C-alpha cells in the first residue's frame, strides 16, 4: 500500500472509528490515526484492527519506527498488519518527533537520537500515555502489551522496558541495542532480539557507528551478545545459552543464515533469545524491501541487503504471545 493510499484509508477509517459507541461495540477492522497532547506536543499513532478477533480483550504490539521514518512508513515496511490479521492482535505504530509532522522522526532512547534527544522529548511518558489513550478506544489486555521496533525504534523499546517496568510484558527489538544499560534493570523482561552480524549501521560487535545519512551524528553501539548476556544474568538464566543449528536462506537470501541462541529457562519463565543473522544488513527480516527501494532510492543501499531467511513478525508473535505481565515479578520504578 502506498503512503498516499494509506493516508486516505487512515482518514476514512478513523471517521468510521469515532462514529462507533465503544461502550457497546467493538472497533471494526481497519486502520485509524489517533492524536492527543502530551508534554506540550501533539502526538499521534496508527492502530491496525485485524479482520478477525481471536482473543478478548485485545493483545497489543507497539511497533516503533526507525530513526528518520514514521508510523506510516513502519506499518508498510514491517508488514506486521499481515500477522495482526492472522493472529488477532492490535498492531500499533507510534510516531516519533521531528521538525516535520510525518517524516524524519526520531525517538529519545536515553542517548539517541536526533531531534528527540536534542529536544529532551519525553518519549517514555508518551508511550505510557499512548497505552492509556488506546484503552479509551478499544478493550485491550493491559497484561499483554508488547513492543518491537527497528534501529532507533529498537533502542526505544529497550529504554521503555528499563524506564517503565510493568508496562510492557515482553520485547522484540530488531537491529538496534540498548545504548545505556543500568547494572540492574528495574525488572527482568523476556527478550527476542534480532540482529545481523553484517549490519554496518548498528554494529553487532559494538563500536562507533558511521554517521547518520546527511549528518555528522555518530552513535557508539554496545556489543549485542554482551548486552543480552547482562539481561540474561539479571533474569536468572543459565550462564551458557543453547545454540541451535543455523537456518539457511533461499532465493535472494541463499547466502544468509539465522541462528537462534537461547538463554533459558530463567526466573519466572523468562527467556532471552537472540536471532543472530549473517549476510543481512540493517533491515527487518521479511520486510517490504521494495518499499525501501521506492522511498529511499539509492540511499536504501546504505542499509545493506534485505533478507527473508526468517520472518521477523512470525518469530516475534510466537515468542511475545507466551508472556503477560502477571507472570513476571515486577519491582517498583
């Protein structure tokens, strides 16, 4: 779906959405944009309501776009709506902030990135307020709110897990690590992290990454496996993970591999899992590569090769859906 058509669908569907009395009816399938004010700013998010209801109330997956993208862009690129329709959860795409209302948006993930960090935007507060606002429009399961995101969006997922313990039941970051990890997070959380060792933007082995496109801004990335080992240790996982045989890709991903590395079982039934990819770039596995080519043109090459060696959305839902917050011991913030 093109961004232009998506915008029209969102506007038409939102009008229908607001016409429903939610005290007595369920939201009809479709895409909706909601806006509210938080910390002196107008903030917004897109909600995809699936075609069929599988559970009542709705589980929720928050899907954070990467730096420089938007909610609409992440909705098209990640293709999560397809999994939402199949599995029956609300797919929610928040918008970051920036100089423009619907493009080149970023998240304040503690130490990164761009406009959001420079302007000290309260994005954790926004996420809390978003979940409260969503509850005004649909009957959601507050114990089954999950989060995923790409790049700067993945950083935001980690930052929210640290700063808002108990809000999110489990997380599934893609191609982005936590830049500032306390020695003891406020609470353990199930993690499914997906990252390519050949990612030239968010460096898998850690170190100072290249400048962001058209800027001189550089970010020092942590080593992914070291970071996840620290989360696993806090969750009481066995010190040595289980490493499964690699999956080999086919077609355009024939040279790519995906290896599942699992720390577990841990306290409270938690697992910390890494999908370690090779051959792929700074991308969403199974994402709409043609969208990147259409939107970024030659700039898409700086992200590296796309891949479908695994489908990130399928792997995420299989992992995330196992958890709810009442299963996990929480420590007050």
